[in-house]
C-alpha cells in the first residue's frame, strides 16, 4: 500500500488486517515509510502508527466539537470568557489602587 495512515482509522480494523495478513501469509508493506509487517520491527511500527492515527482523529474531533460549542457561546472545559473578563477587570482595579 502507498500510505499506512490511509489504511484504517480504527486500531481494531488495523489489528484485524495485520492478523489476516499473517494468517493468509501475505505481506503488508507501507511504501511511504518502508514498514514491512513481516518483521517484528515493522509490526511494531505499524501498531505505533495506528495508535498515532487514532489519537490524531480523536484530537480533530475534540477540536471540532469545541469550535462548534464556542460558536454557539458554550465553553467546554474552562471558565466562561465573561468570568475571566470580570476577574481581569478586578485585578486591574486592584493594581491601580
């Protein structure tokens, strides 16, 4: 295959594909990275790349949800901007006094 990160976004699917290639005695080789899963190092690299791909997909989803919530005026996981603004104002007032 040309690119390992385009094979699957699911670790479960990638693991199934790797098991199938071993069971059916065919090679799973990523041309972009030179990863050959018939070797222990290649199998390790394929699993690491699969985990990184899964992480990347989840981070993109999280950022998308946070961006949509921000557009609707909802903050996820932090204080609202109005609380921060009032806190900054009170700190500035205290510093100038």
